[in-house]
DNA sequence: TCATGTGAAAACGTTCACAGCA
DNA sequence: TGCTGTGAACGTTTTCACATGA
C-alpha cells in the first residue's frame, strides 16, 4: 500500500516478503561464516521455517539470480537482500529511556551495523543523565531538539515505562521522527504519517499461549509440521 | 492450521485476529480506567489503527455481544477477549540470561499479570547466580531440570547473547518447553512441535526503514492514511 | 538431473455495503 | 437513527505444479 509515482523502482515487494528478508539475511550470513557458498531454496526454507516455494517467490522479487540445478550464491544473495532493504541509507535513531531495556538496546549487537546508528540517548533521571552507556552519553530529554541537523533522528525508540510513553512519543514526533518503535506497554497516539510499531512481551506471550492452548500437549509429528512458527510480521 | 478433532471449540479464530486481540484488550482496559462504559467499533478501531469493519469481524468471532445502536460493553468485552485468549491458563515461563534485557523482562509490567508467571530465572555467570532480580532469585542454568513439577516451564524466554542461544534453547527444549521466545540475534533450530518466535530490534528497524525509504519524506495526508502502522503480528 | 522461476489455483484476510435490531 | 453482524467482493499471500535452463 505504499502507492505513489516511484518511476524506476524495480518491482513491488510485498510487506510479507519484506518481513522475511532480514531473516533470510541472517541465516545466509551465518552460513557464510560456516564456509558455505551456495544454498537451495529448500535449505534456506527449512532453516527459516518457510515453504521452499515461498523462498523462491520472495527471492525472485529481487531479481532472478539463482542457478538452476545448483541454488543461490550466498554472498551475492546477501548483497541483493541488503540492497533491497536499503542498507545504503543512514538512519539516525533516538533512544528514550535508559532503564534496563534501554541499556540493552543501546548495547545491542547488530544495532549500529546496518544503516542504523544511535543519534542520541535520552532520559530525565538526573542519576542517569550524563552517564556513559555503551557507546553514548545520556542526555536530558529536553535536549532532544538540540541535536545537530545530521543527527536529527528519523526513528524514535521508546523504552520508558507506560506512564510517560505518550509524552515521550509526542516529543519525538515534535522533533520530526518518521517512525516510532515502542517497548512501553501502553497504547500510543501518533499523527497518521508516523509509522508506529509495538514490541511487547506480554502480547507475544499471549499470542503464543493462544496457540499452545489449542494444541494437543503431545501432538503427532505430522500435524505439527503444519504449525508454522508464529511469524515475524504484521505483522504484523 | 491447528487442525484436528477439537469438538466443541466455539469458532476458528484466525491468527491475524489473535494478534489484534491483546491490542484491543489494552485499549479497552485503559478506557475502563478512564471511566468509559461502552465503545463503538469506530472508536476502538481508530485507537488501534484498524478499520472499524475489521474490529467488528474480529469481535464477532468471539460471539455476538455488541448492542446495535450503542456499541459494546467494555467490561464484558474485556472478559470475552481474555476468555478467548485463555487467560485462565497457567503458563510458567523460564527466563534465561539476566543481562540488561533479562532484567527488564523479569521486571516487566504486565508479565505476571495474565496467566504468566516466572517459574525461574537462569544464568551461568557466577556473579549473577544467586542474586535477587526483581521477583526472583537467579539460579544456575544447570538447575533448569530441577524445577518442581508445577514450575516446569511451558514457555522459555532466551535473553542471552547470540553465541550461547542455541545451546540454551536446546536446554529449554530438553526440559519440555512447548514454545520459545527469543531475543537473541541468532537463528535457532527447534524440533517442529516447539513454537518459535523471534523478537528482534534490528529486524523491526529494517522493516520500518524499508517503508520509510519508499515513502516521501513530507507526504500528503491522503496517501498516508493508507499507510497503516506496521502491525503486531506475525507479526506479525 | 536437479533446482530455479513463475503462471495459475487455492487459501486467507480485508473491506464494502447493507440488512437487522435496539 | 445509529451501530452491529455478516454475506459477498476484493486484494493479497501462499501453495502448487511444471516448463525452463544450467
């Protein structure tokens, strides 16, 4: 649904596919490290818990660069996926809230890799402001608007408790973030153009337990093959 | 796809709906706190960023208990959603890895609420083992198998770095968890019947940035209305 | 021979539009 | 009149099945 006059865009990549690409990429990167050079849709699919035909459809949307009879060149595939996901971009991220969760995020492996970089970390607790946390020095939330032009965040991460989350979100929107990723267990309101994504332990647990509840405790292997892992997506 | 002879199960609830129910529930609970008594599908939809018809479809799957011309009784609706999600269950959860992330999880609001309870927290770091973290005392991973029968975890949460994640997962599977929720940036292998869900900052960021990249920086309100927030679900 | 790439079919999920009821 | 509940239309995603090419 990202309509518009895009001109020379190579192909429309469905949202469902976009959600799987990072998973493929991670698997392929791991395989590269293990010394593998090529992979079949069958292999990749079984590692990603995805039907092989789906893998082929997904990859064919990026262009046709598999070799019939052999499979895909892993290194090349990784490069193509990265290109499709737009790794070349620069995505400054502001993290607000440096409790345990915020600290974990700021230190996360694979955060600064990829186009993402932490443009700033913010809190209001005087005990935390000024502290060095991982790669950054925590600043007061009031300084959010004072970031250099090149560091103006495109994405805001809300890692506060539920109570201040809406206020923090408003502050992020005010400095122009175009997307919010929130870990706070609260429902947020943002203006329509801002992308909003909730990451939530209790929601994940509830969805999981729903499926567990209607699954026999000791089920037969056959029926289980059909039970795919609850996806990554919009789901998202 | 949870086929089988379930007999008197009320209705099949699609996965997409299941992923939205906890969101509705959270909004409704907040509205209750604000003193609201009823809600229309329009109101609930706009808060959840979901089409009103979809809200009605979702809720009608739980049974028909709206009042035409008025809307839904919020308290009753919350109860129905909870019943559908199976709140009545008991879901012991084992958390492995008590770095910043594990600490955040163990202390999370809304963890122990709902049927979930922390049956145990495990690590291998001698500096952490024995420590009181939030509501629990951390035990050594080797003691995972020693939990009382009533505390045998149904769900395992992996909050370790990528390197030991597979090993930890194997240990969890060995003690009989039926679902794994992992925050480790690694691809895991589990036997087919075990549900597996990845929660991953860098994947979320990548998906978000993909949509941002093909979205005009200062887009018109009309086009944006179509850009729904990247969902929760499976996520998804 | 083996595995990709892709039309066509099936399954699934969303949205529309309106009948039905308070 | 206002809002739910739901068939039917629509759009998207998945899966099948096989022609194609290394």
